[in-house]
C-alpha cells in the first residue's frame, strides 16, 4: 500500500470561549477577570485517506465537520495532534501545499461579483501561476464537463445560483488540485442541478484522480458520490467505513415488512405480534415492524407462525433514518 | 398574508392620485398606522442602543469636519475679529453647528437607496405601513443615540475652548422652528435623491455630492456671512444653508429680522419643493419597481 | 515580476468591475471636482480674511492641500479599496471569505493590500498634483534639485505611513470584527487638510506622535515651502520604516489569531 495522501492522528481542536453573563455588572467583572469555557470541537480524530478516494464527512450541525475541514486545508491550527496532507503539514500553509488543494464552499463565493466569470478565472489562474496555455486547456475541459460556455459573458451577479456554483467549481479546479475540500456544494440548488453537479464530481474524480473530502447535509450527495463515510458527532469520530455498512453498525434494529392474507387484517388488540416487535406502521394488511437486530431471526420465525403471512421482508432502515437517529441520540449498541 | 391583502395594503402607494401632494396626503391618510409606527420606532431604537458603540463611532466621524473648521477659524482669529466674529464667537458658532449638523443629518437616506438596490424593498412594501415610516423611525432613533454621544463631547469642548454666546429668548424661539424645518428639508431633499435609485443603480453618489455641497455652502467651511461674493449669493439662494447654517446663525444672533423672515420663506419654499419631489419620485418609482419586478 | 503581473491583473479586473456601473462614473467625476473645489475654496475663504495663519500663507497651505489630495488619491487608488474589502461591514473577515485569501499560494499581506483598485482615483491624483503645481508656482520660489528630491522622498514616506496606519487599523479587525476603525481614521485623517500649526498644542502632539497623520502632509509641504528641515525628513523616513514594519507584524499576528480562533 502506498503512503496515505491524507493522514490524521489524534487531531483535536479546543476553543476557549469567554463566558459572559448578562448585565452590566457581569460585563465589568469580565473586564477584570475573564472566565473561559473550553469547547471541544474536535477530539482525538484519526483517519487516513488514499489518493483518488471520495470520502463523505458527515455529522449534525456543530459536530466538528467544518473545524476538521478547516484544519486540513490549513485555515486552523489544531490544539493537539497531527495531520499530513500530500506530505505537508497543512497549517504551515506553504505555497506549494496551497497549490495542491482547493476549497469550494457552497455558501461563500470567490468570484468577482461584477465581471464575467472568465475574467475572474484569469485572475485566479495567475494567482496560482497556471501557465496561460494550460489554463485555457483546463478551462475548456471544465466548461465542457459543466456545459457552461454560454454563461461566460454575463457578470456573475446576473447568474443563477446553480450557474454560480458551477463557476465556484471551475474556480476551485482550474489549478488542477490533487485534493479538493467541498463544503456543502449543493446548498440551495434545485434537484436537477444537484444531480448534474454530482455527476460532474464523479466524472471529474474518475478522470483526474482528485481526492475529494465532502461535507453535505444532503444524504443524497453522499450516497451518490462517497463509497466511504466518516461520521463525526460531538467532535468524536463515530464511524469510518463503507456507507453500506453504516446502517448495520449504527442502527441496532431492522425493519420487517409483512403482508397479511386478504380479508384478515390485524385485529384491534394486535394479537399475534410477538414481544420485542414494535408496529411502526399499519396500513390495511401491510405492516412495518421494528425489531432489534439480534432478535430479527427469532421474531420473523414467530411471525410466520402466529399470523397469516403471505409476504415478509427484512431490511435495514433507510440511511436517512439511521443518520437521524445517530444525530439525535448518539450511538447505540 | 394573501395576495389580496397584499394588494390592498400596497395600493395607496402604487396607484397614486394625480398630483404629488395629494399622493402624499393619501399616504398619510390611508396608511398611517400610528400604533404600528410607534412600535417600529421603539423597536428600531432598542436595536440601535444595542450597537451603541458602533453609532458613537459614526457620530465621531461626522463631528470631525466642523471641529476642524472650529479650530482653524479660532486659530486664525487669534486675538482679533474676522468678519466681525471673535475667536469665542467662532467657537460658539461651530459648537452649535456640530449639534445642528448631527440633528439634521439623515443617514437614513443612504439606507433607502440600498434597500431599493438590493431588492429588499419588497419586504417593506409588503408591510401594512408606508416605508417612509421605516426611514423616519430610524431617523428618530438615530438622533437620540447620536446626540447621546455629541452632547457630552460638545460640553467638554465648550469647557476647554470657552465660547462666547449671547443667547436671547427671541433667538432661541426662532431657532427651534428653523431647526425642525432644516431637518425636514435635509431629510426630504435627501429622500428624493435616494429614491432615484429606482432608476439608476448607485444613485447614492448624488447623496455624496449633496454632502459636499452642504459642506461648502451650509456654513461648515466658513459661516455663510464670511463667504466671498458669488459663493455667498449661491449659499443664500440654494437650499443647503437652510439645512444647517440658518438655524445656527439664528441661535448665535447673526440674523437680523429681515434676514430672518426672508430665510424662513426660502426655507419653506425649498421644503415644499422637496416634499413634492419626494412624493413624485416615490409614486413613479414604485410603479416602475412593480413593473420591472424588483 | 510575478507580483507586478498580478497587480496589473487585479487592476484590470477592478476596471471592469467599475465600468459595470457607468452612471457612477460621471457622478464620480463631479464628486472629485467638488472635493477639490471645497478644499480650495475652504482655503480661499480663510485667506480672503487673513494674510497668514501661524506662518502659513495661502500658497503654502495650498501646497499642503495638494499633498493631502495626492496622498488621499493614492490611498483610494488601491490601499483603501483593498483593505476595506477585508474589514468593513460585509468585509472578508466578517463574512468568512477571508478563507479564500488565506488559501492562496501568494503572500497574504500582498493580496490584502493590492487586490482591489479604483482606477478612477488616477483622476484625483492628477487633480492633487495639479494643485501642487499651482501652489508651487504661487510660492514664487525656485526649487533646487535637492529640495525636489527631498519632497519626492517625503511624499513616498507619507504614502508609506498612511499605508502602515491603515494596515494596522485593518489588522485590528481580527480582534474586533465589525468595528469601523477605518471610519474613525477617515475622520482623523481629514485633520491633515490643514497644517499642524493651526491646531492647539495637545492636538498637535496627538497628530504627530499617536496617529501621525499630521506629519503626512505637513512635512512634504514644508519641503516645498522651505519650512521643513532635513532632520524632519530623516525622521519621517525613519518613522515610515518603523511603522510599516510594525503594521506588517500586527497584520501577521492578526491572521494567525484568525487561524486559531475562528470556527
């Protein structure tokens, strides 16, 4: 195995936040002696990412995703721990490192507002010392992939949100970075634009071998792009692995869907439902039950005996539901 | 809010009456929502007080230019009189001018232009309250906050610089209406300029031009009486002196009865024009705004 | 070389941005003329009433105004727009767009100081230099090469001092975003319209030693009229070097603080 492109060891970030009580008296007191609270935004995180991987960094608001991302691209100093990205220590912010990475933010723009995108690209290209001929070629490729030739003569302020996001991507990729940090790239976009951007990112990753670390609140982004996810909650790493196995590991239950014989719906007293199974949906003769993962085989056997079952499936809960549960309750099991 | 309600509350401003004056009257009659207006003023005030330091800094900035001329003229006068004014009288004139300038300055007009430019007028148009009230309430709230900064500073300056002022009851009595009219004139003059933003983006440059003219002709660079020939005539005829200098001159006793009557007449005349233009701009502007769709 | 090329690109992009609003152009022209007019007329009115104030005549005060306008024009040419894009309301620090600036493989202070241009200010610069020319001719003195050289050096030092002060004020934004330090400075800088000698003693000290804006105009204008000694010039150059160094340091601390404190 080659050396990992991104490797993170015991990375932690603690913010010291001054405690402020309301009122004038407290304000005066805080002038003399401030008290601080330590906020542990990121605690002892470890992971490695290989070149060309697309990894989703997920977690609820305030989980520490953005802090992690900012440390990796060099905007934040960690309080403890180490990180190496493409052989560099990110927060030294060496020009050679900055040329290798790119950050695209869904809610912030690096374009110049009042001029056509092409002119912004030229300025950014010069900042990254991209030779003009190569810039031209890279831009042509990107415009082609993003189908955006017709946007280039309008000032950015006249573009739609989706068109602007395309421009942000071009601005972030025109120096052909090896690693890309994407923070909420599909924020506020309509469904079809989301689809197109995802398709672009997947295709670009396939062609160029760029490593992508993505955060998004749209699970669809992560599902479509990232075979691997890293789940952070309360600053701690909860899960690192295949997206498909996340449900198995995180959700301690399975869903059992049962179809009963016609004309024999479930009785009022719900007789025949074994202990340990919870009815979460009953619609005529279709039932959905939630059962503990370990008890699933036993309970399905009982169900087949006690009810007039014509069809029965056992499945993992949908990923959104699992994530929601983790976000709200933390990990279980 | 349903579409119908929205249409109803907007109607008085969109479909104005034939003459600009009656449009303004209609605005006042049909959409004055006094309780709403008062709540807005209170709300604005509360939020302004929260950012006190920010507004104190703004007030500091506005105070500097008159302060410079105070110091320059006081130094120039030294022990003699210039144009009939002694050092102490210059100090008194400029200290009064600092306060009057702050009271009549309407920073709100800048905001109005921005609202139109950035398409935030929609939000205001959807409220059952004329947007003029937003401007007026932040005006009022602003005055209180700015004066909370200016007054102590002026008092301290007065203790250091020893002004000479001979206040008479008559002067004070004439000063108050002149001040109110000066504020109204400066506000509405800026308001109609700001409303040009409906047609031209960045019309705010015109407001900067107005600030410049006020600086030159309203008695800041020098008391209007000291301006040479042509400049003096321009200052007396144009509206700018009546936004700042006129009330200050009244207070410091530089205006004779004839000048007083003439001054009030000119002031009222310009105010009437400013009101008319404001109403006209508003009516045409909103019509255009709703036609273009913001 | 690369940095010069970057500067020309920034300037070109800024021209494009500016010309996007054409109506503003004409009004900007008018505003510049008014600015000059109010400045000149202010002096004109003053010296219409008195011969000289504290040793400053109409011509030498006009020269000082020329310096004020020229230095101010250089400021609004690039220093002001660039630094204001950083600080100010909706500035990069406030909105978090500073991230992009910090992630560029180019020196942060360079980017922060040169990336926005207001080409229109070249017109202001022409007006300022024109005022200087008129003032010099009215001074009625023949200027030796040494004095002209001294004046040019003083002018350069004036720009450097102004830059340092503004950079330092901007760096304060890292500690307290949203406070309008530049607004405060604008107010104080206006005092440089008139010679230091016209202000009371305590203010003179303040404008020389605490916020040295008084020096910015008084020393160069004095080089022309003969009121400034070579010692004053040397002191000014020394001050410029120290201030630029100190401000750069402060700015670096600021960006580092941003990196360790922001979320």
